């Protein structure tokens, strides 16, 4: 103890380092930190998940104009409301209402700092002593990180490659018990790239209802589908089971750095309200940060002015890139794709 100082009364939070290393960033940082800097070989960043670095994936001018208009208006330099500004929530509710058998309202929409904060919110509010949650395997490791941080027990169900990476619903029923609070599905899939069909999503909803658990639908890649199975949002089944949907503009508009996402409650029967989940979401957002107000304010214009040909071009480019990757991997004897 230097200079006779007494024992210091602080230390780092136990378990936080272990939780953070379970994320994509944590794995990449670990790998990059172990690269031999004296090796002259070029490192190919296959873990690069940000398409905005490449000129083929620039966002639409309509989105850029919306941001500039909101910023230059000088009307959105203020703090945001806790759940997000009303015009943005109203525009998103209208955007997400397409093809639903019921209507979402602005009160069902909560704006978040990307999908990442949405995951933080739902895992935090569902955590309680003894509770467990069902996570897909393979899946997105940020769920494991937040579960570890919140001491929420994780139980993994498998995705079945021989069935197009569908959920092993028999395993879901076996894993669940009276302390299971929710199951997470990622659709379109990350990392498998699969898209669940309507009938399979219906079975997921019916299974969750049978078990008395809600469904957390991670739809960060909504509408990014170029195979034979059309994308169907899980919220279509909100009349069957309560659903918390996570989404953002990051992937579809190719702007992950704008950090604008949403958490949407699909629950016409009011089960989430009665159980206190709605109050918990609002309470959590009361003590957390908000997305930048001017980006929220741009949302109505972004949604209204983005033309379908922009999305079609992005999908076409992604399909072309996927085919190139697939064909090159198939040429490598030691890999199967």
C-alpha cells in the first residue's frame, strides 16, 4: 500500500468482463488482439458486419435528406421523451401495421438506441430470481451476454439445419418449465440467414401460448429475404401470444451508426399490461438513454419517402454477394456450405 494509503474501497464489477467477451465485439477483439503483428500476411476481416463501409451499400438520399431537414430545422435539439417522440412512434406504428389482423398504436412503440438497447431492455425487465429464458442455438451472442449480466438462466434450443434451421419445438417444450419467461426467435436468422415460413411461425406462437411464455422476436433484418420463403413478421400472431418485437433502421436502410431502433408490443388482449411488463419497459427507459432526437424526428420522412427500388437494389446486391461467397466456399475442400 503506497504512501501509507488505507485499503481502497472500490473494485471492478465481477462478471462483467466475462459477459462482455461473449459478444461479437468481444470475440473479434480477442482474435485481433492475438494476431502476430510481425506476420506480413493480410488479415481478411470475415467478421465485418457493417455494410456501410462499402460503396455498394450506401443508404438512400431520402434518408439523408430527412436527417438534414430535421437537423437544420433547429426544432429537435431538445431532450427526447422517455419512450420516443410521438410523430416517430406514430409513423412506425403505421409502417408496422401492414398486413396485421389488428392495429398497433403509437403507445405500442418504444424507440431505442438500436436493437442492442432493445435486447438490454427486454432481458433486464424479464430477469428475476429463478427465472429462465429459451435462446436459439446458433444465435446472436448478445442475448447470452445480457442474460449473464442479469443472472437470467439460459436454456438453449437447437435450430435444425436439415429443416432449413427451423426451431426444434419438441426441445422447446422439453426445456420450458414454470419458471420460463420467454423464448427468443431471430427472423430472418442471424447467423444462419434462414427465413421462417408462416406455418412455422404459427407453430411457434401456438407452442409459446401453450407454455404460457411470451415471444421475443428479433427482426433486425426484417424484409431482407431473397430466397423462396417470404418474410413474415412474428407480430402477425399477436392475437395468439404476446410478442415483443425488436427492429431498427440499421440493416434495411444500411445505417447502423444512426442507432435508431424500436421495441414494439403486440398484445391486443392486454396480457403484457396486466402482468406489469408494459410498466417495466417504461420504467427501464426512464433510467436509460434515448436515441438522438433529430434522428427520431427524421423517421416519418424516412419511412414515407424511401422508394421500393432502393430496397430492391440492396436485396439484389446482397443476393449477388451471397452467391459469390457460397460458390467460393464450396471450392474449399475442408468447408461445407
